[in-house]
C-alpha cells in the first residue's frame, strides 16, 4: 500500500512539473524574477494555507512545500521535513527541524502577473533561486496527513 502511495505521489509530482515547467523558466538576472514583494501582509497572503511547488534553479531539483497558517511548513524533499516560516524586513524566512531550527535563511520574494513566484537569496556564499508556479490553496499533496505533527507545533516534553 505504501509503495502505491509513493508511486502515486511521484506521478503527481512529475505531472505537476510537466505542467509548470515551461512557466517557471527564469533568466539569470533579478528583473526576470518578477516584481519584488516586500509587504509582510502580501507575503503572508501568498504563503499561509497554500502549497508552492517548483524547482531549485541552480540544480533543477523539484520541491513542494505546504505553508501552514500556524507558521509551520511541511517541505517534501526525499521525506517530509518540518519547518517554520515568517516574514522579516520585507523577506520571507525559513528554518527546519533537521538542523534544530538553528540555520534560518531569508529570501527576497518576487511575483509575476501569472501568479508564479520566485524566492532568491545570495546568502551562504552562493545563490539560491526557488521558482514556483502560482500558490495552490490547501494541501493537495497531503503533506500534513503524512507528517508526524502536521501543522500543529510539537508537544512540549
């Protein structure tokens, strides 16, 4: 049963990548990423309760992440990684459980008229550009169901 679910998820991701692939190609300069989105309320509107999915431009790797209304995130990359997201100084920031939330990284957000988004940073001695199709409301990849604690904060010990 689990193999069928994993195979089905792989098929969904591959189909999604084919559908958005042509729309998420990006040029090498920031203006091609779209218009900067720096208002915290607008950043939150694109993120909270939505799923984003796309590619990491530098490697071509596919990613999907559901952004809970609670400020949690569920990031699918191999397995499901629990994370946190927030806005800070006109940027969107993330940290993840796999490194004990000790290595936050913040990105500039850009939007295009078709609703696609880009997240760009030059932190850590290199660049990272995550390209996404338009936000999809809800959790179509069922990340919350498959995560240990979902969108709820982990219980205190």
